[in-house]
C-alpha cells in the first residue's frame, strides 16, 4: 500500500517536473533514446570486457565469468540514464546478452541504481546468479510478495563506514567497502563500494560515495590496492575534493566516468576532460571497453 502511494507520488512528481522543464527550456533529452555504438571487436590480448548498462550500471566479464554492478534499475528521474526496452526486458529476464551473469552487486537502494523487482526477476530467470548487497537492498527484495524462490541467493553484507568485508560469490573475489553516501539526508543510506578481482584485474566501483570526507577513502588504502579500473561518478572527477581523493587515495590506472545526467552530459564530459584527460566517460548505453 505504502509502496503503491510512493510510486504514484514519484510518477506524479516526474510528470510535473518533465512538464515544467519542457515549458522552460524545450524538450528534456530522453536518456532512453541514446544511440548504440556499433560493436567493437575485442582487441587481441584484452582479458576483460566492460559493458556500460546505464547510469552507474556496468557489466564486467572475463574468462566466462560476469559481474553486474548497479545494472538492474528502471526509469526513475528523467535526467539519469536507464536501460530502455527491449534491453530492460532482456536484462531483467536474463536473455542474451545478459544470460551469463554470475554475481549481482548493488551499491545502494536508490532507484537510479536498483529496483527490487528488476533484481528479483533476474534472479528468478537466472538460477546461476547470486546477489550480494546491503541490508537495505536485500530488505527491499524481501518485501516483495514472491521472493521465497530466490531467498537462498540473497547474500547480505553491510560493512560499517570505513570497514571492509571480503567474500567470494559466484567464484569471484569481492571486497565490500563501507563508503557511505555522505551526510545530511543520505547519511543513513547504506552505500557500498566494491573492489572486484576478475580476469587478473582489480576494479573499483564506489556507488554514490561522497567526496566530502577524504578520510573515508584514506581508510581503505586503495592507493596500495593496485586498482586497474575505477568506475567513478562524475562528481569525483569535476570537484577539487574528488580530484584529491582520486589522486591521493585511489590512484587507478584507468578511470571510467559514470553517473552523468543525460541533460548535462556534454558539459560533464568536458569538465571531466579538463581534470582527467585520460578518463573514459560512459555516454552511450551498452558501449563496451576492453582492458
Ligand atoms: Zn544514491
């Protein structure tokens, strides 16, 4: 009941916001209509394939193993990209090319990263997949009426702020990091970072971590972790605080920029390029990079 009203309210707010934006500045760019890039052949020697899903969603694949991070969400705010049809249906029902996912990681419960029904649907259609996420995310799935059949594949790991828990899920080494979502209204949101080892590479995803407290990232000694690829939300790459954290406490070999609003994409890409000219911004749904 409560969920129903929240949904109704959210849809109403989105509709009003869209109508308002359109009256002010013309049509809002629709994140669902981003064109797909033509398939890029895998370069010789590349061990790892990374596919941009939408917003902070990435699918990483190597040696027959696949990890999906923040890739199962639905239309939420008009400004954040999400996977349109028919791809949303494909990923939620584990159809090719999304039929070989072993591990589903979710940084936090916000709807531009996660939808409980989308995750539950994927797990139901893919008996090989396991979810690893926070108490808050798992609880959202447990509120669904029919989750009993996937219960055994929900793994809850919620390290406190500045603490980490190592686990192996679907044969993949994952370190779950309590990085938080910042202060204020997001202080109680359990936001997890993930350090994934796959295909001989180490990949970092920080969810919606904040840049306001550098000591959080300092606590993990990530600069010693030999990180090959860091998926970082744009605000880490466009602010002085974020830049300092990346350069001092993360030190990744490669940066992939994510979480850019569709209506400010070009500006975000330009700003990121000023500070991190080698960073690769994920701008086109389902585009791939090889490492
Ligand atoms: Zn968030």
